[in-house]
C-alpha cells in the first residue's frame, strides 16, 4: 500500500511537470503568434497611391505641395493601438525642400484584430528655381511610429518634377 501511494505521488509530480512544460511552450508559441499588446502591421494595398496637390504661394513662385497618404494597418494584438507619429524625411534632396511639415495624422484607435486605413497629410514648401540640378523625382521616406514609439512601417513617396513645372 505504501508503494502504491509513493508511485501515485511520483506520477502526479511527473504529470504536473510535463503539464507545466507543455503549457509554457504553448503560451510562448501563442504569445509570439498572437501578442497581447498592440501590434500594428502594414497591409499592402496597390490602390493607395499618394495624392499630391500643388498650390502656388505668392509672386516668387514658391510651391506648397500637399501630400496625402492613406496606409492600411492591421492590429494583430489583443489591445487596441494607434499611430502616434509619422516623419516625412527628404531623400537625397540637399538643400531642397525649404520645409516639410506634418499637417494631420489620423490617430484613430485600431481595435484588436482589425484593419483600418489611416490618413496622413504633409505640407512641403518648394522653390522651383532651385530644382534644375535635381532628377525627375523628389523622393521622401515616411516613417510610421506607434504609441509605444516603435517604428512599425516605412515607405517611399515620390513627387514628379513634371507636376511642379505647371
């Protein structure tokens, strides 16, 4: 009887250890596949080309280029998340453009396991008299950051010089 009790206790301990190891492995696997915190992922959409609108400012020919992008993001986490900051950085345009400002960022919360299109607007001030030494396009890179400060996406944006000659 004492042997039976001892054997039963060892089986209980062994099955408890096996259950703990299997549970830890399952939680680790599910945690990396489906995180609890907000986890924004960019969703490719070939139809979401940037919208570029030009406005002349004054008699000196300075242009305001209004750029609108609408990227789609999916939150693969269980907590809601949002886009906190978007930086538009010129690529190879020294000393051009005169200024780049962020006008609007859609900070709508993306709920758990859902997809949302977010609108981001920028205003770039250009002086066309200084563009003669540059190529056919003015290129920018947009860097997207979530509310935790983590970079979640980047994309290139090009403005054709043909549009600026009007």
